[in-house]
């Protein structure tokens, strides 16, 4: 009894088709990211089994274990497909009779290569030699026909010829793989992912030069090729790598740049000779940021190349501060309505820079629609897939692409390739480029489009990567051959396996004749080098690619991009870099304020507040100046705050100095008058000695106000307050003494009163000294404990510094003022009590008025002093000193001076005693 394993492939399409399909199972299928997969489904279960497994066999084994082992291998291969086709295996175990020896047979017709040549070792290759596959609607009643391809691509054909050129060069070399010849099998994928997978299956399972399908050993033979070069498309390469990866067959791509292919867990056998989009996308973001473009539109291919590359670009742009106004994605199979919608978005948008992360298959239809409406006047930024495509420059309707910039694979020169391509051309079309006896080749034989695509040797950027991929496999084989020869002495030819080639590819390191050193990192990638290409119009009107810069990923991040800005030509032939911003740049002194509901690149410029600056353009915020600094008028620089104090130069200081000197001068003049008339009754009355002392101390009071003017210093702060406190106590003490004298004088007129002997001149002087001594003690304690000191007041005004004297101890300051107020109040009460004593010239009346003015001034001083800001605090204090001093001077001495100078006839003892009939009442 044996177990027969029947494998039934149930194919379920999980792709985003552009339309919904009703299959024979009446099941709806979703939309496809590759619309051609819809047609792929229409070929039927049987047909796909034939096409996808053209060289899989119906396995028969003697035991269930071996059968399941082979089934698991098939399942692993099937499930590795990542293009969206999910293979579900239904395993049916049938008990039956014993089978004869296992024989492998093909199911369906074998897929044959388009170009092939046998060698000792064969290398496979898959190129999209046609741009499109011709889809047909199948009836599901018969075996579907082979898919036809249309729109021959001469550039891809050049890639295939470059592969053949490299192999022939290696075969003719005596240094690399001596004694071995390399063959090739080249398949055409028609830019169609299922056909690329079909080609990979064919390369895995087609018989080798020594294999026979009738030989039972062929059921477990090795793949016909030891490595595969291709494919150009990232999507097709993902499918191929997913399929052959579990079997450790190396795949080296020359043009698949999707960063997703660097994932070694998903694609363990994948390598590439072209840089990953991981670098290109970030380089494009830095390029956009460098030119000051922060408001751009983006259009990408709706496939693995475009979606992954654009996702990386958007992430890098966000970190660079670049905003995207719109993002559109298109596929080459999209209807025209979709393209028109994208064109409408591009033309109506405000972004004047458009990043196109597209393949040629998507770019050409989009540009055709864009050209119908004329030049849009946009600056184009391109990816390496199209930025050096000669096909675009030859179409005059694409003239609006002039000025486009983008990163391209570095150009290279392959000596001998041009002659090889010409030789192939001469062989095919039986002509000669050199003339002579043969027909002269014009380059337009049968296929006019090949003129600039196939024979053009100026742009071998991608062709050189095909060349490098072939040499990478050759060097890996050479190193493997060398090691095998060293390990074995037998004369048998060593057997190579894909697994061995894969391991040696990981360690290969060599230099090609272009001068580039090739090695693969842990992800199978090479070091990223790009040329910065600029489309410029020549004098003859043609568009040419000019290299204006370089990107080198091996350099530090800030040195990776270098270019000559003077060589750049922008859209419309302008020499000046076009602007692409949502909002104009904010100048210094302003900050950006994001507009509500819009991206961060759309903002208003708000001036910095007082005391804040921004000294760079497009600042996100304003920065507060230090305490001693303030912003200038433009708000772009912090300057030292002006230091303000009451100075002699300003008008207020001059006025106060004037009145201070005026008061001291008037006081001195009064003293002179009193000195001249010191023997007259009016001077001698009420103790002339106290009058002269009072005049002297009043002079000091006027002069002490000058200490409050000028730049405060440590000594001036201590002097001004102590001088003020002591001189005023001296004045009030003298006035108090005069008041007491008046009271005592009238008490002395009473019978048996001898009170005047207890308050004579000596006692009066001692009283003044005693009252003053108390104030001196208060001042000494104040200066000892916490003296006044100069202080920079930065709280009252934000824009300036007030240099003032801090009182130090507030208790000391108010104790000095309080003591003066106490003496003034005592003097006022005594004078008020003596105001009605009989006398024509009762000095108590004038003292009462003077003390009333004095108290009124200093009572109002308190709230004014507390509430006045800055230097006005000092001015209030000076005003109080001058006002109270003038009050004492005029109230006490003005009436006496009036009699002395203008009424000398009243300056008699009788008049003063009230003995005359024509008295003058005051």
C-alpha cells in the first residue's frame, strides 16, 4: 500500500483590483494594487496550475512521510509568493496499490527563455523587455493561451545585452573563472509580476544540460541556474525573491530599489547593485529642504517601489520640516479619468514644487495628460527611475520638464559595450555601421525607437549595475572554485550549489573596471552613490542631463550632499531658485504662529513681545532676554537696559537743584539780615541764638537734598538718609525750643514764677542736643544693622533698570521718619496751645502754621513715596524736604524780615509788647 499525495492548488486573489470580478465560485474579490492580477484570475484554476507549476510534478512516494516532505516543500514555495497570490494546498491521501518507480513528468508546456546560451554554469536573468502584457478574457473551458507582450522596451533590451556582454567578457578572461564558461537564460516578464514569478519558477525547475525528465533522479535535481539577475521592477523582484528565497537561490537586482527588499527575514537570498531607496528618499528630502522648499506636492507609483519610497520620503520630510500639500498615487493601468483627476490636483494646488516618485510606466501617461493643457510652470523633482530616461528628453511635448532635478545612479563607461551592441545590431539587421560592402546601419531598422535607447552610450547608469551584478556572481563562483580546488585533490569537476554561491556572495569584495568597489552589507545592499542631475536645455533646443552634484552615503550626514549651485537651471530656464512655501519666511524679530487647521508650514509671522527676541528667520519662538537686557526695537537683539536714576543733567534734577540752592540762598540771606539787625527787639525776642541755629540747620536741610541727586553709591545712600534725618531733627528741635521759650516766657510773668531760670540759653542748647542725640543713635543702629545700599530695581520697569538706594532696614528708615514726625507733632501741639497768648508778635502762631505745613507735607509724603515708581520716589522725597524746609523758613522768618526791612517803625519793644494804639495784627 502506498500513499498518493494529490496537490490541488486553490488560487485566491487578494489584490486590490480596479474592478470587482465574479468568478465561477460567485465570490467577490477585492481591489488589487496590481490590476493585471484580475486578468490573472480569469485564466482559471487549471490554467494557473499549468502556468505557475509548469515544471512541478505529480509526486509519488513509497511512504506517507516522504510525500508529506515534498508537499511541505511545495507549500513553502507557494506561500512564499508575496505578490498577493495565496496558494492553498489541499492534500488528499488516497490508499491504493503499490506504484512502480517514481517518474517525473511536466505538467503543461515548459517556459522557454527568450535568449539563452549553454555554459558549464548557467546564470538566469529576468528583464521586462516589453512594457505591457496583452490581457485576454478566457472562457474557462479550454487551456488558456500564452500571454502576449507588447510595447518593446529598448532600454531593457540594452540591459539584457549588457548581461551577455559581461558574460562573454568573463568567458574570455584568463583571470576570472579560468576553464569554465558561463551560460545564460534570459526571460521576458513583460512588466508583469505574475510572468516574472513564472520566469523564476522556470529558472528553478527547467532541466539542466545534463538532466533528463525520464531519469528518476531528475525529481530532486538542483536548479538549472546558480543565480538570477533581475528584475527591474521592485514589485516583480519581491515576488521572485519570495519564491526562490526559501531555496537559497541568489537574486541580484540591478534596478529594484524598494527599501523593503533589505529585510533579510523575508528575502534571505536577495542582493542588489543599485542603492536602496532608504538613501534616495532621505536624500530627496534633504535636497528639498536645502533649496528652502517646505510646501511641495508628491505623486508616487501605486506599487511597492512608489509606496515604500514615498513613505520613507514623507517620514524624512517631516523630520526636515517640509510639508506636503497633497499626495497622489497612480498605476500604469489606471483609467484616464484617474490621471485627469491627478492632473487637476497638481494644477490647482499652491505648491510649485512636485516630487515624482514614479516609474516610467506611470510617468509617461501622466506627462501625456499634463502636456495637453500646456506648461504648468512647476519645478519637478524626480527619482532615479526616470530622471535620466532619454525617452523623455526626445519628446518635445515634455519640454516643461526643463529644470527638473533629481538623484540618479552614477554614470559609468563600459569599454567595449558600444562595439558589442553594434555587432549585435549588424548581425540582426545584416548591415554595418562603418559602411563598406554591407548596407549602412541607420539605427532605425524596423524599430525606430531604438535609435537613442539601444545605441546611446551616454547613459549607462543602470546598464553598469547589470554589468556589476554579473561580475558579483562571477567573483563569488571564482572564490568558491578556488576554495573547492584547495579542499579536494580529485580530478572530478566540483559540483556547485546555489547555497554555496549565496554564502560566497555575502563575502564577495571586488573592483570593477569602472573603478567602483563592490561589496554587500548585511542587508545585501551596496554603498549609495548618486549623481544630482539637472535637465538643461541646450542651444539647439534639446534637453540634456547635467551632473551638478553628488550624494555619498559613506560620508558624515552633513557632508553627504555636495553640488555646484551656480550650474543649476530651474523651471523656465531661470537661474534663481524658485520659491515653494506655504507662508513667506518670517524675518528676525518675529515668530511663527501656525494657522488653525493647516500644516505647520502654513503660519503667520507674529512680532516678538517686549523683552523677547528672535535672531533667526523662521523662528518657532521668541526668547526672553536676561534680566539686565532688553530687546531692541527690531526685536532681534538683546541690549543692555538703560540704567535710570535722578541725575543732575535731566530737567527734573536741574529744577530740584535750583530750588535746593534757592532755599539755602534765601536762608543765608535771612541769616545775614538777622545778623545785621541782631540788636533789634524783633530779633532778640524769642531767643535769637535759636533763630540763628535754626537758620543754619535749615540751610543744611536744603543742601542735604542734593545728596539724593546723582548716581547712587554705597556712601551716598548712607549719607542721604542719615543727613536728612539728623538735620531735620536739628531744625525741629530748635523750633521746639523756641515754642517752649514762648510758653515759659508767659509763665514767667506770673507772680512768684522763676521758671525761666530752669530754661535758659544753656538748657535750650542742651535740649536741642538731647533731641538730636536720640536721632543719631537711631541712625547709628540703622547703619550698623542693615544700612542703605545701591540697588538695581528691575521689577518696576521691564525695559529699564532703576538704580536707587534700598533703605536696607525698613524699620530703621521709618524709625527716623517717625521720630521726626513725633517731634513735629509735639511742637505743633505746644505751639497750638500758645497761639493766643497776649502779644503783638506771638511767634507761637507762626510756629503753628509752620508745623501744620510740615506735618501736612510729610503725611502726604508717605503714600506718594510708596506709590511713586523709579526715580520719582527720590523726587518725591526731595520735594518733601524742600517743601517742609520752605514752610519753616517762610512761616517763621518771613514776618520778621517784613518788619525789619519794610516796617522798621514797628521794630520796637513797645510795639512788640502791644503798648501802641496802631498795632499790626499777624
